[in-house]
C-alpha cells in the first residue's frame, strides 16, 4: 500500500514529490511517456526563479528529479492507463502493474497542439515554440509569426510586440474566433499584421534555425513565403486526462476540475499543474500547485488514518 502516487514528472509532479518525500510519505512518481514534461523541449529557461543566467530545460528537470529521489521518492518510468477510485485507489500502469494507494496527485500536464508538420519537429526549440511567455524574449528585434485565431493567439501576439520588430498572425479563416476586445487590440496594433485565409504548409529553415514559413491560401491554394525567425503555435492545449475520464470531473475541454485546495471530485485524489490549469501554463505556477497538492495530501492522510 502506497501513501501517495504522483502521476507526472514535470515541475508540478516533481515539486509534489519533493514535499511528499520530505514528509516521509515515500511517494511513487510515474514519469509518463515524456519524463520531465514539456520543459524538456526547451533549451533555455530564463523565467524560472533562482537561475540568474537561465537553465537548460532538461537540466532543470533532471535536477528536480534527483532532489526528489534524495529525500526518498521512487521514480518509475511508466504511465497510467486506468484509475479506479476507492479505498484504496488502484492505479493500473502501462506495464500491467497495479499500485494500491491511499492518495493520488495527478500532474500529467497538457500537451500543446501543433500542426503535425514534419518540419515543425525538425525546428522544435530552434524557432518553433508553443509559448510566447517562455520564449518571446529570445526574438528581440526579430520578425515572428503566431498561428491561431482564438484569445490565446491574440494574447501571444500582443505579448510578442514587446520584443519583436513585427508579428504576423496567421489564421485559416477570414475572421477571428477570439473575443471582440482581444481581436480589436490585435487589429489596431501597428506591429501586427494579419494574414487571413492562410495556413502553414511548411516551416523553412537551415542549420541556424527557422528562416521562414511557406503559407498556403485556403481560398486559392496559392503558395507564398513569409520571412520570420520564429513561429509560435497558439492553437490550444490538450490535457493529458484520458485515463481519468469518467472517474473525476473534467471541464468541457478535458481539464481536471480542482478547487483551491487542489482537491478533485474524488476524495484523496488531487490535481496540480497544467492538467488543471486552463490559463497560465507556466513552470513556476505548476510547481506552486504541486507544492499545494502535496501539503493537502499530507493533511488528508493525517485526517484519514488507516
């Protein structure tokens, strides 16, 4: 019988692991299919507190993992395929193993949506990003593009105008899905130009990174090229909650519904990080909710002794 199983090994999961391990709860951490989470796709992280000159994403997550293991966390390279709520909860892993546990912290994250182009993968982290807040400052005085037409795309584009010479918003339709106020701000910003009825056909680049985009008109099919050094995909995130559907409450987009104490609709099951965060999706906010979830787990175990 485990005290706590932590699903996910990003900032939320590993922060929860550090706190649970220091409380002598001997947490079991399941890495999932992407150990370290989305930060492992980022070469330079400059906005995580404590690193004056920034830190490599893989190094940060490896350090957090070692910190958790130092205090007694057990890290398993496996993923959850099924959660059975009860007393105890049962967590079925991809390997076939079943863990029985008194509590669960779900920190399985959310996956940024991309266009699915092979060239996207080639230039991931070298000009292709899904987070302007994370990477925008690297493109100071450069020309960049944002793909999308919702509020997230509007926010990303407006944020990038603080650093970039120009921002091209690429949208496949002839009007935005974004709220009127956000769309108006974008349309009135002199640094932003909108390329309507356009999709990205291919990301172009060389050994230095992204050099441009090949665009395709959704009306005529005509191809054109746009010179940019960075492209930000702002077409949403998919929360990694497939294994928890029908067990805990999810919102209309699949994010876990959790209260201010990180409690889900199932007693003893808590949620932290991007899997329950529709808005911020930052490493530091994920870490904060991981801490909160761990503290709530400790309280839950005290209040509900075996």
